[in-house]
C-alpha cells in the first residue's frame, strides 16, 4: 500500500503511450507481438512483427577445423554447443549439464560466463568464457553438430538465429518465440522442463547428422533474417506513419 509503485507506473505508462496518436509497436517475434495485442499497447496505430536481422555474410556455414584442432577434437567426436552471456538456470544450465552427463562421448562447449558456485559439472563440458569476435563465434556455430537453447523464454532468440544461419540444427524447449524458429526440419522442440526428452531429442539430431538439416536451415535464415529486407520493413512502418501525418 505504501511502497508498491507498480500500479502507478502502469497508469503512467498507459497515459503516455496513449498520448502518442500514431504509435507503432514492433515485436521481434509473433509471440511477443501477440502479447502486445493483449497489453496496454493494443490500441497502437500499427502492431507488426519484424524479426531481428542477422549478418548473413558473417554468420554462414564455415570451416571450424581450427577450433577442432585447438581443442583436440577427433573427427568422429560429436560437439554440442551452447551460447549465453551468463549461464544461469533461466538459460537452462541444469538441462545442459544433464544432457552432458547422458551423452558422455560428446564434447559440450559453452560460450559465456559461468555463475560462481556452479557445481557438478561433467568432465565433457568445456566452458570457454565470452567470445567477442563474431567471426570466431560463427566458426563455433558452424563447427558444432547441434546447438542447444534450453532457455525458459525468448522474445526472439538471437543465438538460435545465428546457429540456424550457420547451418547448425537446434534443440530447444517448446516455449515462447522458440516455436517460430525451430521445427523438425531445423532441429527439435521438447516440452518445457522435460530434461529426458531433451536428451532424446539431442541424440536423435546427432544420429541424423547436420547434413539432413543444413539446406533448410540456411534457406529459413535467408527468408527471415535478411538485414536489408528487415530494415526495409522498419522503413515502411515509418512511411506509413508519415503518410498519416500528411493526410
């Protein structure tokens, strides 16, 4: 009653957003766009989805042999990749570790920082910290046999989009925006928190091999994450708003 300012903040947001006569709301996925239609933004003049774009010249299938040499990965060993800024439970860290324990013959590489105090990490998990060079990051995506994104929620899923652009199939939970980027032609979706089902999906993708998915992955990336195309979509929104001013 005395210190909770959430209701006042909500009323202030509603007041100021509704004072914009030609408000455009752009969601980076169908999921978040549909959520906005149920929120205080539902009266916006334009509500439209435009996916985030990916530099498809940079994030494309590459030769990751230098990374395999660096970590002494044999030709037949499978590589499982995860990428996050910081690995926490909201990013699905426990699912990653559970998967590593169940697929001991694979090497699990995690790009990103690990929270202090993390325990019970398998011997086949290698945490390499942040990779700030996008060229090298694209090599990691390309080198991996499967990319894991066991996150709780994604407004879009930039790392998933980058992996797809590099021709690497993805296994994720069937939640929020993940369902838009992944299907059986681009990887596998698993019911949220079903860790054993997640492991089974990873094993299935590894058994099928990247070659089964590669062409559809790249085609999907070019159709949905093209920088020029998506920038043009934003510009068209500005033109529509400007045309309303002139009328």
